[in-house]
C-alpha cells in the first residue's frame, strides 16, 4: 500500500496521483478531439479512497449531451470479476469447492465432454470450452444473447481444447459459472450479486445487466472507420444497448468509473472495505495461466500483468459501443478505471498513459529546483504550439516535463527539466536527436509563459495565441 509521505526525495502516492489528476483532463481531451472519440470517464482511488474523477466529450452525440461522472457504462468483461468474487464467497462459506465438476451443479452437462471441467478451470479460462459458440453474432446485434438452455447447449458440444491444455478465454464458461451460482444459492445470479456484493460495497451505480436505469447509459458508438466517407465524429453509428441474457455473468454489468475504482480497491489485500477475506483475494490474483500475450496472465477472474514496472490486477471490457479497462496496484494501493464509449475507444492506451505520467511524477525532484517556490514552477507551465507540433510544459510531482499531449511518455528516458533561472530551463533529454544539452528560454507575462524557444531553437507560442496563416512564405 502507499505511504503517507513517500520515500526520501520522492512524493507520496497520493501527491503523485493528485498531480496526474490535475494534468490528465487536458492531456486526454487533446487526444480525444484529435482521434474523434465520443467520450470517456476516469477515476482514481488510493488506499480505498476515491482521490478524483474526471470525464470528457459526449455521452450522446445527437442531440449533443456532455459526458458526466454519473453516466453509466457497460463494463462488459469486468463482469467476470464480480462472478469470481461471488464464487469465492460461496467457497469461503463451504457451499461449493473450486474443484467441483460442472456436472455436480449443472446436471444437464453430467457425462458430457465438459462435465468434468472444474469451477477453478472455468474461473481461470483453463476449461478448453469455446469462447462464444459457433455463431456469436449477438456481439454484432445480429441475434439475441443466449439464454440458459442455449448456453448449456453450446457448452455441451463446445469442447475446443483439453482441460488445462492452454489459456482459452471463454464467455460461455463464465455464463456457466453464473448458472452454477444460481444452482448453489437457489437465487437468481442478479439477486445474489446485488445482495452480497453491490449492496455491502455501496456500489449504487452498478448493476448486473440492462435494467430500468438504461436511460442513464452513455450511448455506445461504432468505429470511426465506419463513420461514413467523412469519418467525422458526428457520423459515428450509435449502437443500441441490449440485455446479455445468460451471459450476464460474463459481460452484462454496467457501472461508472468511480464505482469501478471503489470496487477494485475492495479486491486489494488489506482493503478497509471488502466482502472477501485476504486469502481469497490472494488466490484470485495469483497467475494460473499465461494468456499468450507477453506479460499478460490470468488468475481467477482477474487479468494480472506488469504496467509501468508494477504488478497490477484488473480487467478489460468490450461491449458493442463501450471499451473499458481497470487496474489495481497492490504495492501502492492505486486503482485506475478508464471507460470509453466507442468500439475503438482507447481505454487501455489512455490508462497506461496515465500510469506513465504517474511514473514521471514519482521521479525525484532535481537538485536545481530545491529552492524554487511552487508558484515560480507553475509560471512555466502551459500548452504551446509551432507549425510542427503542440507541446505541454507540465508539472508532475513537483517537476516540469516537456510532453506531447495525449501521447504516453516513456518513463525510462523522460527527464525532468532543470531550473536555470527565472526565465530559463535546461533540457535533460538524453536523446541526442532532440534537445540534449540545450536551454529553453521563456517569455513570461502576467498570465505565465507566453512563449518558449527550444529545445532545438524553434519558437513555441501559447496555444491560445497561435495564429498560423493559411500560406506560409519565407521572409524576403
């Protein structure tokens, strides 16, 4: 978990993420506009406390409706984490075992090719069961999502691999787990997760499938590639929200970034609020399978991977029109949830960019800034442009960086700018093709930095003041 003051020379986790949250809205909004994305939500918690949330763009394009922190998103495969939590609750209470064969609880599958698959194998995607069936057109709204009888039918003839042969992601497998939970408890899956998980954790904006709160959902949109000949934002195709039937346990949930941050914080060992014991959490986050993607594995209902040099647990989600991703970092107590409302939404890329910004904020403050007042530091910050590009001078963790908005920095090579004097900073960029060893000279006015020259000697002007003529001509 995080420390209150950080280690010597480095800011605390809370300070790091406060500085990221101060910069991130402008950082992401630039890329959202340039990429013609509809909208997004983001939230960060530290040690179980939601530190901040922000959003951008549109919940609906026509008629235009701004995104808010309270709009709901279909978080899709995040649903698997709730299903895994439900299973671990029942295991702790002795109502089922992770080694129970499917046929024990779903008698329709007893004696079938998948009847001996265990609960644990379903949780870790080690069952060998087909991903979605031979006709998965429900993902393109070509048919309804399968009901209980169809899930059982698909599973009964859906063996693709031998058990434990290879990681094989299966929505059908998690649909089966939903049916197992119903068989064990005698309740509907939805009622069980509401009573045992959502209610106790106070997740008032989270639900297991499409319901009466559907009007509060942000619209989902198709990819920019299919947005007509102009590929304009407003020409993106809106996708109707539909119920997910007996695959709700795999992909049906809706939520907000704030609720997702709070929920995943509860899955961290030692969390002050949780429905699970720490032993169950450790079992869930221990890698069982390598996914086949380097560095990305799977535990019991959780994706486990290294991000920005730290172990994370979490999940992604892809629903027609919504792409989502959440990470939790046991070492620091940080949870980041990023929700986007288009099929090509860059939830993962944007979230990983924020982790990269946090890594910059975590770096030690250079000695050259030791006696500089924070107000003086902030006078240099701003967004600047030249004919070539738009750049930010951004404050992160009490340091200044030269950054490209919307583009993930590389913490391994990015270096804080050095303080020289009241109008001059020094580049510490090790890239000899860039500004290595050069100075940045600022023109300051009553509002802060009006322009900066360099590195490289090019003049960058405050973005609001940039005026580039339609035809550029060399001076005579």
